[in-house]
């Protein structure tokens, strides 16, 4: 059993209008009643951040942004800074998600700059890594995530307040997941890379698994070695689905 407290994180992606606040309130009430062993966090779209922070005030759910720029402010139309996320009530931020890498051409160098900006503002970055299907088929899954971890955390000193999420690109939204032994192999390699970059502090960084996690497979995935929680997309949108995953941690 890992000494790291599990983190179950729900990435709402570009889903959620005002009515989603009711679902979040339902989730928060259930989490409070059941006091699960895991930390629970929700990452709503930026438009809902401050309303969600307000709606969940005092309840045991953390809130995060889905992306930010590295700079604290500036002429960057349409973007959000780490300090703005904090101002809106966030304590975490997802960085380097594969959808940002694919649709906004984000590089590891940019993700590393965003990580530095998040830490400057006092946010806990959840740094996403993961191989494509082509990379997995070519036997390059481990090498790919090791390279991403080293590059994205190159400027971090000490591992406090950093989370890594392993999300194989081919498992996101597809209903496919790697086998437990495949997850353990990659998570073990990430742990090694973290210790190379951060020294002993790398042993305390939570490593989440993400990609088609649902109630039916959560217990098996969360009990795998070096898995310290889950980053959940589709199954985080409904409180009853998400609770099933939280309860499995
Ligand atoms: P799904 O859980 O919908 O596969 O999404 C995973 C994900 O991308 C979370 O960041």
C-alpha cells in the first residue's frame, strides 16, 4: 500500500453550464457524508471555476483549472494566468493534457514553463504524459513518458506540490485501457524518472492513471502498483458515476 494519499480528479473538459453546479453539489454532499480516503478534485471549464468554488465552499472537494499560460498577466487574448486561477478559487491545474498537445501544439518546453508559472502562483500542477498508439505499437511507451516527465519537470526543485498523470492517448475516451501489468510498467518507469529529476522527493509525487477509468475498472486500476489515483474524464460528469470511482480508491 502506497503511503501517498490517493487523488481522484475529474476533468470536465469542455462540458458544463450553470446546471452542472447541481451535479457538483450532489457530489460534494455525498463525498462529505462518506468521507472517502482519497482527495477529490474537480476541474471544470474556466467559466464555472469561481461559481463552483463558491458552491462548494467548506466542502471536501478541491477545484482546479484545465490549463493556464506561464505568465502572471499580459497581452494574451483569450488566455488565463495561474494567478487568475488562484483568484477564481483553484488550488490545482492540469497541464500538458494530450488534447492541449494535439489541438494547441503544446510542447514539453511550453508545459515546463507552465509548470513553473503554476508553482509560482501556488497551484499544484497535474502534469499529463502519455504515449500515442503508434508509440505504443513501436515499443516506445516507456521511453516516451520518461522523456516527457524529464522535460516537463526539468525546472522543478523538490517534488512538493506536483502530481503526474499517465494518460495513454489511445485510452482517452475510447473505452480501451492498458492491462494492469502495462500500467504498472509505465508507472514504475515514471517513478524512476521522477527520482532521477527530483531526487528523493520524486518518491512522494502522486502518479495518477487516466484513460477510460469508470466504476467497473477503478478498483483493479487503483490497486495497481505505483498508481496513486485517477484522472477521470467522461465518468466524472455524473456524480453517481464519479462516486463509484472515489469509493474504489
Ligand atoms: P476519459 O476518462 O473520458 O477517457 O478521459 C480521460 C482524460 O482525458 C482525463 O483527463
